[in-house]
C-alpha cells in the first residue's frame, strides 16, 4: 500500500523544516505552518538561498506549540530564541544585521508564501525517487537530497518517480487522495539553484543541474507525461488542495490513492 511516510513543513520560507506526525489543511489550501512566515526586503522580494548564500548558514529549530524558533549560525556558538509572533521586530533586527540590509518579517496564516501561486499546495515526492537520485550523486545522501529539494510530503512503497503519476497533460488537473484529503496534481516542479547547494554550507556543485537533467531525461518512466517537460530539471510534484478540504488533517501513515474517495 502506498503510504504517506513523512510530512515536513517549513515555517519560515527558505529556512529549515520540521517534520510533523499530523497537520491541518488551511482555508487557503496549504499545510498549516508551511511557509507561514517569510523574510522580505524593502522591494518586496523574498530572501532565499538563491540570492543570499548566507541563509544556508542559519539553522532554525521550532517549537510550534509555543510559537518559538531558535536560530543558530554555522559553527558559531550563537543561539537565540524568538517568539514568532510577539517578537517579529526582533527577528527583523536579527536578519537585517546578519544580511547587512533591511529585512521585513511577514506572516500569512491563510495560505503562507508558496513559490507557485497557481499550485500553492504541498510538494510531493517518493522515497524511491530520492534513493534513485542518490545513485546519480554518490557523495550526497538521501537525507541531504531531501533537504536540498525541500518536499512537504514523502510517499513510500512505490517505484522511483511514481509521483509522476500525479500529473497529466499540460493544463490538466489530476485528482488523488491522501487519507481523507483530496489533492489536485498540477505539474512536475521546475527547480531553481537551491538544490545545487549544500543545505548547511551553501557550497554549490556546478555540474549538479546539468547532470540531474540528463539523468532525469534518461530515466523518465513511461507514466511521465512529456508535455509537462519543457526541460528535465524538474523533480517533485506541485499540487493544489480544494477549498472543501480546509480543516481536514493529514497524518503520517495515511494511505495514498490515485482514485479519490468522494
């Protein structure tokens, strides 16, 4: 039986994630806590690892029930705990000082700050896919690949790239279900420069994107829809969650079905 093995949310966009046993669906069709907060510059642009390599040096550990986050920096002894809502100004000061520019700390409880506004649900990947990609990069572990690609939902008991079943032709919405929650699969996620970088040091592998794309093309399963691949640097599946699913819960161990139970 195909099963939801792991749920990961990233409470502050571009920073570390936290794995949860159970998570609620928000009214905006996202996972509660996922990208609920974001760091933004004065021009309204997101602060992320693509443009600011220093972000990779920040470790963040969360206590979501208490709404707390602990930041630490690389190998330094610096550690500081902030309340995510009561100390937003202090968090802005911390990141402004660290990055050397004015930073604004924003919150959106409704649907967070997704990368793709047209597919604002969680991203999905299978453990078998990560294991296959790890063969392409012998010096990178499966867990490190998980941190590089930052998926939300990890599916087990499938062949490699099984998640490509979750999207159809370009422009087509394909329905599937995890536990009691219905999803719409949209497309294979186009990746940026972040997966090319070590999630702890920020050190980049210059050949990562080219090698990944070549191997992805050569190992594309028969169920992958080619109309969705204008290039092959695509991995994990972007989704949407219908508004009818708000308030429902996903739990680790839920069954995954390509045939939604209405």
